[in-house]
């Protein structure tokens, strides 16, 4: 590998740039697949005769398995090598996507969506581990992670836009061809473009299978309880039971990790305030953007009577602003520091959600929805970019997969648990649109509070943190 790797994602600047472009496409499509049914969800619900809980469970199935298995996926990448686990995850994702496209029944589609998430949980942390091997210099890796954070929200936006167009012109089933194509391309090109690094020196020699089982079942149970609360209410046994079981399993996981020689999640890994606040920022931003992609299509189609193509077109300005914000995120992080960019992005995104909280049955698009749809991506892109840098900075090579697993877990738990909790809050309102407005207002408050937390909890160590200096990103 040459001594001066190309700037991530720039075309025609050597194998490192092409390799990063391939990994970036994989990361974007993993998040794209979360949103693959966002616009056609009402059509899917009618086709399979689903009620509210079935709709929400189907929208959350991929995220449930994805988020609950990411810690294990990260440790597998550290132990067996990033490229090997990336290929395994892509193979599973492709197979499950083909099965999803041909799903004859709702239970079958639900199961294949869950398996898609398993493949994604293997591929996502492995991709970051390969980025570390591809761009080992700290400056290049810092720029890469600033770009990486924006790829997730870009993938989600692309999923929302493409889902409407494909559904209008063909069928929602064809949407599953996108992860199949990217997975096949990744499998075909990884041997030529990506380094074949083996296990990372210092990585755990044994897997913490007990911890993996406790974390996986705990996250799944608690997330299911949150999903069910939207239809059954917080006091229902079908809600309280999974929530209590999930909390107990996660407490058992935390206790077990302190007694394990090679824990899945070392107890001190989240002790760094920067990393902890960065992960909170990722969760809050992911929840806010996912809520928008879930509620606005439902509002436009079910309340306003828009078609799927018009619904997707409503997000085109969002996508344009997001692309611009993504281009500016890395330079802004270089100039002002990851913490400042994260806090500022959260504040701007919160303002966008606050504007959407004014939703009413006849809210005009241009003056009522569009301002929020412009501010939200303007803040979300920089917030994701800065938080990704903060969450992965200073992590030793033998924990790169772990750091990526934790980062992606936060990115998936935000939409899965955050949206479920916000939808449960929305269900307390007497009207559907009133509930949507309350959910947007709560999401805006959450992002604003997280911006304050990032500002104050990272302030005391600014001078000691190299990410606040431009030279960390200098070529």
C-alpha cells in the first residue's frame, strides 16, 4: 500500500480509494435495507392483512437482529479478520434478500427480514475493520470515519426515495434486488480491492458466547416490548413481560462481562465520556431521521391521499441537502472539531424536527413540511459524521471491530427502540396526526438535550483530544 492513501471516496486515486468506495457502498446499502419498506409499507400491510403491531414489527425486524448481534459481529471481525467476516455477512444478506423478494406470506417475510439483519450484523463492523486496515494512517482513518458517518443517513434517504419509485413502477419486491446487487459486487471485488488481513494481534482468543446470548436476547426482548407498546399500551402483559425480561437479561449481561476474561463488551470501553456521548448522539439522530421516514410517508399517503411516487418525491429536497451536508461534514470536522460539529448538527436537526411538530391534517407541503425537511438533513449529516469520529477515535487496532459494532448498535437501536418508544407516545393522543406531532416534538427535545450533553461533557478534555485540531485530518 502506498504511503499516502487517497482521500476516501475520491475517484481514480488508487486502490485505497476504490476499496473505500466499495466499503462505503456496502455500509450505505446496509442502512438502505432498513428503509426498504418505508414508503410501500401501507401496500405491504394491505397485501398481507396486517394490523398496526404487524406493520411496526415488520418495519423493525431487520433492525432487531441487526442491532442485537452487532457486538458479536464486531468481535468476530477482530478474531477472524475483517474481509472474511465481510464476505460471510454479504453472502447471508444476499440469500435472505432473494428470499424476501419471493416471500409468499407475512411470517416468511418477517423471518427473512430478520435473517437479513443477521447478515448485516456480520458485515457492518467487518467493513469498518477493513477500513482501518485499508487506511492505517490516523489522518486518513479520521477522514474516512467522518465520511462514514454520513453514509448511513445517505443510505436511509436513498432507501426512502427509491422505494417509492420502484413500488410505483413495478413492485416493492424488486427493492430487494438492491442489496443483492451490492452484496454480489462486494463478494466479487473484495478479493481484488480489500486487504486480506487475518485476526488482529491482541484480539480475544475465545468468544464470549454467554455474553453474546445475553446481549442478543436482552436487546430483542426489550425492543419487542417497546414495539408492542404502541398497540397494547404500557400496562399490557405482552409489553411489560418482554420489557422486564429484556432489562433482566441486559443486567445479567453487564454482570457477566465483569467476570469474563475476554468479554464481548469490556466494562471500561464505554467509560470514555466522548465515546458515550457520541453514541447517544448517533442514537438520537438515527431515531429522529427514522421517525421522519416512517411518519411522513404514512401522513402523506393515509391522511393526504398522496401516491407512493409523490411521497418519495417529497423527500428529494431532503436528499439534496443531505448530499451537500455530507460533502461539508469532513471539512467542518477538520476545522471546528468533532465535538463541536456533532453538537451543532444535533441542534440544527432538532430545529427541523421541531418544525415538523407543527403537523396538522392540512399542513401545506411547501410552507409547512419543507422547512423541516431541509433543516433536518442539514444537521443530521454533520451530527453523524462528528459522532462517528468521536466514537472510534483512539481505539486500538484489536478493538476496531468492537468499536464498529458498538457504533452500529447505537445506529440501529435508535430507529428500533427510539421509534417504537416515540410511536407508543404518539398512540396516547386522540388523533393520528396529533400523535405524529407529539412524536416529532419529543424527538426534537431529545436531540436538543443530546446537543447540550455533547457540548458540556466533552468540554473539559478539548485540549487533550487531537480531533479538535485540524492537523488530525491533514493529508
